[in-house]
């Protein structure tokens, strides 16, 4: 879940190379973090104590809330002690080419990358042209601090529009631009006035101007909420938010009904009908654990959590230890084809980097007749007190590495599903957001 938008949000992770004399300097790492870098790269060194030294270095880097990354020349990949490196994790392994690397060699490398499933290792590439990467998709995009232009030998290549060319420092297409799904509708001062009113409606506030198109859309859909929580990051809209209804002018009142009740009831009703292998993509903390745990205990349901963030995955293990918890993304589901009776994407759809690829993965792992359930939130406006605003804005962007990439509604998700897998799904429910609903949409489809 994202907090309010900030002008410094990066489109992808920025990296900085660590000079060998600074490898153990906390001051240097703190400066790197303060300069807006996210990833610190150091070369992979072979040798008897290399793994122990990397573990020590990676811990120091992580203490500064930076990502530890090792550059691995492509010719060294076959000899990499992946299992030992996994124990130092989480570590990002950055594939770099060598001048002699040819396309034939690259097909071996791609095969090894595709087979690699180490829980704490992520892969990416630097300076590798798309023609070498082929169909291998890095887990993270790195944006070079100083991109260079394409070399002349790429001038006639059909991929050059998306590729910065060999040894350019740029890799594949950058991540889509992250967007927020929450917008502060008032500034602190106005909100102060709002909250000094007594708690009975109506409340008065003036919307901030100019208004972005996303905010205007949120207003047109009636998606304006009062934050009634003491949280820096909202994580339970039903408990944290009260719907605000316009009375005209600057007067609003809080709705006396719980806006999320109907949409939650719809979702829960469908969750309770599930059985067999249920794959929860972007499981996070497994919000609906009660609905699933009873069936899992009764032996009618086998819950599989797939989640990219290790901390979130650890929480899923804690709340449902008998579940199968796998680190992975929707774009690369770590499951064999036709193994699932249901796939859930509960508020993770708008976090996906590559929607068509993830939906093709859903189609791949679902058995014929299997159920796909998705829900997510569209953009909405928030009224917050100065204290709530300060808490939200104090969260460093580097602490929210997985963000929303869109504010899709149910019809967008349905259209994406039909386009990604033509004739692959039957749509049963496409419930979108509008006046009178909460900001949560719902989609149900079955695999043909
Ligand atoms: C808003 S949380 C939703 C968690 C939970 N499903 C729920 O309904 O409360 C979004 C989750 O999607 C995960 N996520 C982010 N990018 C993802 C991706 N590419 N594939 C799968 N999950 C992703 C995040 O780590 C996070 O746990």
C-alpha cells in the first residue's frame, strides 16, 4: 500500500558502485543512502572467505536500508555458490557481460537464471543488451546514475527502441512509473480546522487546488475518506477509513455506514467456497486467514502463499505455518502448470509490474475450470490531520520498494485478462467502483 505521493519517487532502483576502500565504511553508506541511491554494488570476489566477507558487507549495507548487490560477470555464473550466497541474503545478483560473451553462451546463462529459485537471491542485469537477455526477465530494473548513448553497432537492431545497447549501463525496459492510490485532499492547516470542529457532522474543508486528474477522478467516483486511524500507513481500509459524503460547497459529512462492508462480504462469500490448491499471489500478511485456515485444517484446501517481500512472507508463515509459503512474483509464479484450483490476487493486481505476463502466469498454473479472484482499490482522496500527514510523509520511499503501478478498476482488469489470454477465461463478476460503493473492486473469472 502506498502513502501520499512524493516528487522524489524513483521509476526504478538507482545504484551506486562501492569502491573497495569504502566497503566497510558506515559513513560512506549513509551518504550513499542520503544521496537517493537504493542499491550498492560490489564486485563478486572468488576465494575461500568470499561468502563470509559478503555476508558481513551485506549486513552493513542493509543496516543503512540499502539493497546489497554483487556484480557477477556472466562467465562466472556457472561457478557461483548460489546456496551459500542465499544464506547471506537478501542479495541482488547483477549479471554483467564480458566482451567475449556471445549469444550461444547467453542461452546457457539464461537457462541457469530461469532454473534458479533461491529464496533470498534476486537477479538483474547491467549493460546487457536485450538481444542477449532474450526472454529472461530480471527481477528488478536498475537505472544507471549516468546513462550513456547507444553504440553504433546497434543502429540497425529492431530492439533498439527499448534497449540502451551493450555496455551502456542501462538494462531492459525500466519499471512502469509508480503511482500512489491515496491523495491528500487538504493541507495540514485546513485539516487542522477540520479536526478542531466537534466530531458531529457536517465537517468543512476546502479541496487543495490545482487538482490532479487522478484526484478529480476519485472525487467523481465519490471516493473521499476521513482517516480515522493512528497509523502512518493505512493497512485496513474498513477499520481505518470513514467515507465522506458531500453536502455542497465546503461541507461534507461522514457516512453512517461502513463503506467496505458490502465489498468485503462479496469477497468473503467467494473465498469461503474455495477448495483444493489455492494460490494467493501477493499474499502479504494473509488478511483472510480465518476464511482459509478452517478449510486448510479440515483438509479441503491447500493454501499456497506467493509473495516477493521476505518480511511479508515471514508473517504469512507465522499466521498459517501449515501453508506453503514461496517467495516469488505474479510475473514468475514458482508453481508447475495446471496445479492450482484457484488463484487469488487480493490487492496485489495494481502492484504488478507486468500485468499481461502475470495474467498469463495465472492462466498457466490454473487447472481448467479453476477460479481467478481479484480485488483492488482505485485512487481515493484522504483527509488527514497535520499529525497524520506528518507520520505518512516521514516514511522513507526506500522502505516501500514495491509500489502501485496503476489504479486499475475491475473493467480494466477484465480487459487485461481477456487481452493477455484470448479465449482463456470466462468472466462471471466484474464489479467496479462508483458512487455509493467503497473504493474496492472485485473480479471473478474461471479458466476455460
Ligand atoms: C496491498 S498488499 C495486499 C496483501 C494481501 N493480499 C491483502 O489483501 O491484504 C500488496 C501485496 O502485493 C505484493 N506484491 C508487490 N509486487 C508484486 C508482484 N509483482 N507480484 C506479486 N505480489 C506483489 C506486495 O509485496 C504486497 O504484499
